[in-house]
C-alpha cells in the first residue's frame, strides 16, 4: 500500500528536481507481487515456512510427490489421476485428483506443488492445504482444486498410517458402526430391466438409486419433451416400487423454467432429491426453483473449497450438498463443507464418479459427519470391468456395498495398499475431451 505522505513528498521532489526524486520500492509497490529483493527465500532445502514447525511437528519428511495418469481404456475421457507422496520413514500416502477432460493439467499442477511439500512434515495437513490454496493467489478452479485434492488425501493417508488409525476415527467417527449408506446408478430402461434391478437390490439390501432425464433442453421446452421426461421418472418409480429411494440428476441440462415445471410435475413420486436442476453458479435461479417445490434440491459436485458452498448453504437454497472429494480440495475441504452444511441444517451426499481412491476417502468423511445422508458411486448393482480392476489393484471389492452400506475401512489411513506396479497395466492414454453436445440449431447444450 502506498503511504500518502511519502507519495506526495515524492511527487513534490520530482516536480522540484526535474524527476530526481524517486519513490522507495516499499512505498511504490502496488502489492501485486513481492519484489525480488524482498521475497523470502528457502535456506535449508525445505519449503518456505517449514522451519517454524520444527518444535511442534514430527521428524517425518516428504521426499517425493508423484502424479500418475491411469487409463482403463486408451480413449477414456476420465483417466484417473492418482497422487503418491513418499516419506523418509517409508510411509507412503495415496490420493486422487481425477478431473474429467483435464487429466494432464491436474498432473502438471501436482508437479507445480512439489516445492510446497518436499522436505516438509506431512503431518501438517491443514498448513499445507492453506499454503497451496492461499499462496497460489488466484483462487482455485477445478484444475488446482483437483491437484490439491489428490495431495490432501495422500497427506491424510500418511497421517492415519503414522498415528495407526483410520482417517474417519481421526475425524471423530464413526456415527454409524454398520457403515455408510450408499446408492448405485440405474442400469436399465425397460420395465422388465428395472424390475430385475429392483429384485437384485432388495436381495442385497440396497435402498437407493439415482437416474437422470433423457435428452437436452432449451430454455423453454416443448410439451413433448416435458412429457417424455416426466413419464420416464414415473416409469422408474412404478417399477422400483415405493420402498426404494430415488434421486434424479438433471445434470444442469434444464433452465430454471423447465426445471421448475418438471419438478412440480413429479412431486407425487416422493423423490429423495433432484440434483443440479440448473447450473450451480446461478444461485438466484436455484433459489427460484427451490421456492416452487417440496422436492429436496441437491447440488455441489462442481464446487471448489468450502468457501464456494457458503452462499448456497446459508441462503437456504439447497437441502443436500454434493461436493466431490476429488475436486473440492480433498478430505480437508469436504470436511469443512460438511460442517458448514450441518450448522445450517443441510445434508451431505457427496458426488463420486471417478476412481476408487477418492471414493474410499469420501467414505471416511461420510462416516464422521452427523448430517450425512447417502453416498454415490457411479456403478450398477452388477460389478463391471472397472470394479474388477479396482479389486485387482487394492485386493478387496472397493466401493461395493454390503447390505446397502459401504463397509468402514479397518486399516490405518485410508485403509488400502497400492503399488506403482499395479498401475502399469493401464498406462496413461492422454487427456481426452469430455462430451460436447449441441441442439438441433447448433447452439451449445448442457449435458
């Protein structure tokens, strides 16, 4: 900040001396960046600020930070981004920062954060989160948020392993010793397929599913499209029965006007929630929709850091918060968002449609959150190829429910072991763009 007296004095000297007077660097600097002569420099090979914790931390030090791109298929638009943090004590931590369509960018961002971490104590999880977020200056978007997420999960994994307990116990859980209630995605479109899915679900104790709405929607839609969407939701309810909860993801495909009509039409179906009825950044539009229905409104998978959730939560716009642990900023950020939501009477139902590490990390936060509702996994009742790969990597059926709940990990940290060698079978196939869809007139459609 420029000091007024020095600034005016400098101007006076410049006027009197033909420009001989000069502003001092600390007076004239706008504050946009530290000038080289004033910028702090590390002196011992550790990150800036690390020395302050010498008497408060541990002797464990981070020696390596690695990011891995893992493609289950060469053309996958969502290759996993896994983060491994190594220490001088041989304890390693794993995290996930998968970001659909931007895998290479996240991996590069993880690499940028190495200078924040190598040589530092991994137990100082909150300090590292704050440094990565605040010292980046420009507030995190999805790329930086996902990089921080992967690193943060890995740090919590190390912390739990060193202290000898699962992460959810460090967070004060569990709130339910039987596990974490979950839901699968609907697989099937015909009445016969839905009934078969319902019967399998009842045998396994599954109590909830999520589905979507067909097609893409203009700002004001035809009666034909509205009717098609309503009938699809009605058919789902008729064939799974009244005892299974149903969430419907609009995926922000609808405008506020279309969403309000659809949600009002299906109120008799007693849906557990409608997700993303409009783009989540449009808080006032979301509020208009919420005011017109008794169906609970859910959103949050695209939000980064707890700060971005505040307006939605405190203004009473949503009933259910759905942050994604792989984007929001990891365990640290999801835990804070969950607490913020709990204080305002908002439930937690995190999004999880990426890899197994983020899913397992989310279960730990769920297990310690008193406002937890239900946990997503983008899988069906019948395991598919990816679930078999996850079991191959981790040695157990990761993110598969038992009697309708995800079991609580018993091992320290996040509760699994993983090796780099296990990932080599699925090399990184490169970043692939996500789906791009257009309306009949060529205009861009939400999907």
